């Protein structure tokens, strides 16, 4: 082996060693994740069961005292009339004993108390009414054994240790001013049909590096879709995401997925400053200030394959108007509505669609206040793209012969329109 071969071998060995160290770092991260999550889970179990024990003891003590109070009240309410009756009976017993003693003395020859005996003798014969035993309280404690069994069963199955959450984030795709979050079930794809709802949360910052940011998670989506475009994000700012689900027949949410951190480096869509238009809201609102304004373009070629742009019209001018896309290489050839529309894809006020200046047979709804028109662009091959236009719950699709690698401008004219960048979705309001 010559020196060159030795050097090549050493270079390959160093690269191999570097990769081994990277794998070892990944193993170390995995070990830390298991240990840290175990410690956190152990702490949560202890705290949860400690709180549960205290709560259960408190509940049982309250219930015991409540039942004892009920029993004491039943005893008091039952004894009160009996005690009153007994007082009357005891008084009559005492009176009757006195009468008997007086009577005995009269029989024995004493006539001093004869008048009193004769007078008190008329009190005999009246007995107090005493209730039968079946009419007085028979206090007892009763409970359903099945209830006790159910409580024990619930407590016996309380809680669960999950090795890994059933739903995990699979991809975070940056969009202009937004991030597209995608997720799926990792247990069983067939079980996806058993899912009642997904729940996506977002937090500002990196919760993996800064644990205290976990309290900042807030809901940003609930539904059955397995992806969601999180909008209105700051450029180059990290955001954390997590997702969980609710299975049919359950009320509780599943454990959260492993947090994922991402950011978008793509600037939000915005209009290019134009003297014919008044701009506001970070160039997201464009209002014409001339009777015949020139074409207004986006601030650079911001639209490309995989993006979507949605226009919402706040105020529709009665004159002719257009909104659409223009090729990066030809956008500045369009000066007004009379220009050639080669390398453009647009729809006009009457719902007529033009691709490279050729009108298509299908028509969409006329522009009206509040109408939304959405353009989406997908790759077909290295020579063309496929553009979808959605308007008023109707979609049309056409192939467009342009370079898929080139970016596009979106443009408009005539309208009072607001632009809200939503990571590939634009709103003109």
C-alpha cells in the first residue's frame, strides 16, 4: 500500500469515525429522551396519585360525615315524638300509682282521702296513643355493592403508561410566512378511521431547548385533517408544534406527540409599492387611487410550485378587472389590460379564464364582494405545471407550459384589495 492509498484510507477512516460519533450522539439523545421522560412520568405518577388519594379520602370523609348526619337526624326525628309520648305516660303512671296508694289507704280504714280518691278515679281509662314498631324509623345503612365494584374497577384501571404517543408530526414544510404541519398515526394506519378528532398546538420558541416555554402552547387547529397550515408566523423565528388525537368513544385526548421545532425563512407575500395604489397593513392592502390604475404586482416573484394564493375581494369595481399569475421572465411586459398576456394565467371579473392569452371554455362565478378566488400550483413534469382555480365551491384545472423551477408573480388591477400573507395563501380583502 503506497502513501496515497494510506492517505485515502485515513481520510475514509476519519469520515467513518465522524459518522460513528454522530450515531453515538443520536444514541445519547435517545437515551436522554427515555431517561428524562421516565423521570418526568415517574414524577407525574407520584403527584397524580398523591393528589388523587387526598381527593378520594376527602370525598369519602365528606360522604361518611354526610351519611352520619343523615342517620343522626333520622334518630332525632324518630325519638322526638316517642319521648314526648313517654313523658305523658310517665306522668299518668305517677298519677295512677298515687291513686292506687290512696285507694289502699281508704280500704284500710282511712277516710281522709276518700274525696280525693273519688275525684281522681275519673281520670282512669284514657291511654296515650303509641305508634307500632312498623311505624317508627328502623335506621340502616345501604349501598349498592355493584357501585363499590365499579369504583374499584375504575381505580384499578386508572391511568396508563404510554411508550410513545399514537400521533406524531411527520413533516414541517416552510411556506411564505407560515409552516405546513403534517402528522399521522404511528401505531396502525387502519386505526386512523377510529380517530374522532386531531388537535394541533403551537408555541413560540424552541421548547426542546427551553422547557419553560411549554406553558406557551396554544390550540391552532382541531379537526379530522392530517395537515394544517399555521399562518402569520415571523420569519426566522423558531416555533414548536405538537399534536394529539381523540379516539371515538373516548372523552380524553391522547398523549402529546414529541414536540417538533421549525421556522420559515420565506418572507410573507406582499404587494410591491405602486404610485397608483394606496398601501396599508404591511403592503397587504392595496387600494387604487387612480381611475385607471396600472397592473399591481407582488413584491417580487414570490409564488412557485407547491404554493397557493387566495384572493378575497372587499370592493369590486364595475369596470373590467383581472387577477392571476405571471411568469417571472415576462411579468414586466404587462403594463395595462391591453398588453399581450402571453406567459400569464388569470381570471377576469366575469369568471373567464385565460392561459397564455387563450380563453378557456369553462367559466367561474362573476366577481362579487366577499368572493374568494384561490390559485394552487402543482408539478406535472419539467416542462409544465398544473394550476387549480377554486371559486365559489367550484374548481377548474389547467396545465400551464412554463418552467416549473421558475417563480411567478401574482398580479391584479382595478380592485380595492387587501393581501394577508398566510404562508402560500394570500387574502385580498
